[in-house]
C-alpha cells in the first residue's frame, strides 16, 4: 500500500496552491515578465523608429522616387513607349502631350512637373510652362506643327528623350547626378558639363576637411587627455571644467566668435600686426575659406576627442610604465611600447566620433566657410530648402551615410566594436 501511494505521488504533476500545474504557472510568470520588459522598452523602440529608422528609410525612398512625370503625363508616357528614340515622336505623341499639359494646368501641377524636368535638362521649365499656357488654344490637328510653333524645343530630340528617361516611377538618375554623371540623349552615362561638376569635388573637400579636423583634434587632445589622467585631482578637475566649458555655450555663439577672431580686421590679425609678425597691409585671410572652417571645427569638436582618450588613459595603471623602466627601458621607449598601445581604443573611438561629426557638420561651414569652405552637408541643405530637389538631396545624403557605414565597418575590422570606448 505504501509503495502504491509513493508511485501515485511521484507520477502526479506538481501544482500551485490554486491547483494550476507548476509548469504552466512558471510559463505564465515568464510571459508576464517578457510583456513587462517589452512595455518598458517600447517607448525607446518608438523613439528609435520615428527619430532614426523612419527618416533614413524615407531618405532612401526619396533618392529613387520619381512619380511626377508618370502621374502628370500619363498619355505622353504611354505614347513614348512606342518611340524608338530616333528623330522626334509622331503626331499621336504630340496630341497626348497637349492633353496632358491641359490637365496638368487645370490641376495646377504643371509647375512641379516643369521643375522636375528642369532638374534634368536646364531651360525646359520655361518650355513646359509656356506650352501649358498656350496649349488650350489648340483645338485640333495638326498638333505637332502647332506645339513646335509654340516652342522650338519640342522639335528637338533631346527634349523628348528627357521626358522618356524620367517616365519610370523609380530612377537612379539622382545618384548619377550626385557623382556628376548623367544620361545623354543616346542613353549613355556620361560626365556632366564641367561647370556643373561640383558634387565629387564637395565630397573630396568634405573628406579632406574631416580628416584634417580629426588629426588636429588628436594632436591637441592627446596631451590634454594625458594631463587629465595623470595630474592630481584638484588640477585635473579644473582642467576638465575648461574642456567641458564649450558645451555650456551655444554652438552659434562659438562659431560667431571665430568670425570675430579670424576676420582680416579681427583679434588674431591685430595681435600679429602688433607683435610684428605681419604688417598691416598683409593681413591674413583666415575666414570665409577652408582654413577658417578647419580652425573653428577643430576647437568645437576637440572635447569629443579628449573625453574618449581620457576614459581610456584613466584605466591605464601607472605601474605599467614603472615596470618597464625597472627592466631597463628608457622612458620614451616604455611610453611608445607600453603606454601608447593601450590608448589605441581611445584614439580610435575619438577619431571615429570626431570624423563622423565633422562629415555631417553644417552650421560652422555655413557661417565661416564661405565659398571655399562649404561641405556636402551645406549643399544637401540647399537642395532641401531652396532648390527643392529632394531626390538629389536624398541621394547625396545616402552616399554620405554609406561612407560613414563603410568607415564603421573598417573600424570594426581593424579595432573591433567591442573595444569602442566613448567615456
């Protein structure tokens, strides 16, 4: 009897006080924990999605989106599908063009249509708007002769080739424009005219200035971080306050102060004239050029180099250097072979942070850069705010983002993301 009771007890499932099987109770408790954890991090997920992922996705979509031609010239696009690209289209295409422009003018979308075409072919905006105003007077055939009489551009093959090239709702033309390329009337990818080749130059300038600022902040920030990590606490705290002081001042105020310091009649030139380094007639132009942008950005971004370096140097034990010197190494040799390699994670993290910030900098180049100190971010802002060529702005932004991702991938291969230390 005792053995039977023991067997039944062993085979019966364990239950909680309310009779629920223990396994199901544990699963329910675990599920509740996961739901609570999800609810706690949900605000963060929502913030990341709407503040980071959604804008990037929208930018990627904008860089290939091209619906205006297909939406506003559907009949013309359909007729151009039959066109072989030689000569000019037939009478049916001109009739479709007249109908499309009449509708676009009635819907008041002809301005946007003309602007989109003008991005690809300079001067076509006036052709579209003028034809749109006069096409309502055309009552019947021959459409071809009447439309060409309105503007001779309709008798040119290039005008029709441009419309056909922009007919698809998605396009890679923005990316071609972003690297100073275009598609010619024959459908071949060629360089844009020399006076319009600016984007590759701006990318090169942005890269050069960002690298220069990164090296400058490293040269200035390394000794500062070393002092912060090795000075007595009362002195290092004061130095840390001086390093962090720029964060307590508006970026606009700091940038404007550099204009006062660097201009031809500014403080720096006055001091050099007073000392005798230069005479009054040969004052140095340090503002509204690339040099002024590099100087201002170096000062503004310096704390972003100092703090990662300091966080790493603070963890390096002084006993390392003493041990190397006790074994016969010269102080400089011990510093180069022992101390410096241990600072590599801080150097890499600071350089990566400063470079990424410098690549996308906008306010400082806009205020102190002038024509020679503008960076690609300023042109992106121009297309977003003034020219309204959002597709080209998105393509330029995507190329810039791709470059940063490649840089981060290289960093991961050489240093390793797990060694990344920002503070």
